[in-house]
């Protein structure tokens, strides 16, 4: 019974935490009214690994982690669309990478382009992007074994992730979700994205119920 109460309280705290870490623009409906297709970009990654690595190796690993988040988000939204229809489509990430490559844009220089420029180049209405700070290689998989001492020593903390949706025409930030990454978050990148989006999905602005809720409050 005590274990059940602990689990319920943990889930409740996670849900409250997810809501506190979500920002949504007051102009979301206005700016996203004509959104049909969104592109998912590789996430800008910052690694702080205990193991020593050359600058070149570190950049390569950061790029790998960034693309892993991009792929994990595409997988999540593909599964979501099979379960429930969403009012927007998501550009195939292979197409996104190919179009950017044709313009000479890659992971190393994508951050010098604005949201408006990238949206125009990719032919989309909005951009999903973000940042991820890690002290582990999440794409390779990490331990999720629960050990209460890890939480006091800091060994349970793996970093932080922020997911953003921006309007293509204006470049303005429409929605953002930030979350700490730890042993309870998931064993790899796909698991992380799946779990964190499930926590945030009730607040995901393109959900039809969410739009109805906003209209009912007006």
C-alpha cells in the first residue's frame, strides 16, 4: 500500500513539474492557424563527460546525440499520429536532412540560421528544435537502476532537455517544454522522448482537446 502511494505521489509530482516547465504563447492559435507541416531539427547538444575526449571526438558525439533526439521525436509523433489524428504533419527527417545538405547546412552551422530562414528553406510552417545538456551518452543507453543514494550524491542526474516549437513566418517561440534528465526519465533517447512527451501531451498545443479547452476558456 505504501509503495502504491509512493508511486502515485511520484506520478503526481512529475505531472505538476511538467506543467510548471511548459511555456505557451498567448498568440499560439493566431500564429499557428495555418500550420500544416512542421520540421524537426537535430537538437543542439552540450556534453560534459567524465571521460576525457578530444575536441573533435566531443563534437562528433554531440552531433550524434543531437540527431538521436531528432529521430526519437519523429518516432514518437509517428506513433502518436497512428493512435490519434493530429492537425499537423511532420516532415520526414531524412527529407529535412537532405534539403539542408543541399543548401550546405549541417549540424556544425545550423545554429547560424534563423527560424524564418530554415522554415523557408525546408518549406514548412513551423520548426521543432531544442537543446540538450548531458553528462552521459544517452543514445548508447544508461542505467535506470533505482538507488536512493544516487539522488543525494548527484549520480542520478544526467542533464536537461528543452523542446521548442517556433512559427516559421515570424520566427516567434510558440511553445517550450523543459525537463531534467535523470535515472527515472528513461534508459535511452527514445525512452526519454516517449516518457517526457507523454507527461507533456495534455499541454501539447496541437492536440484537438487542448484547442477546445482554450476556446472554452475564452
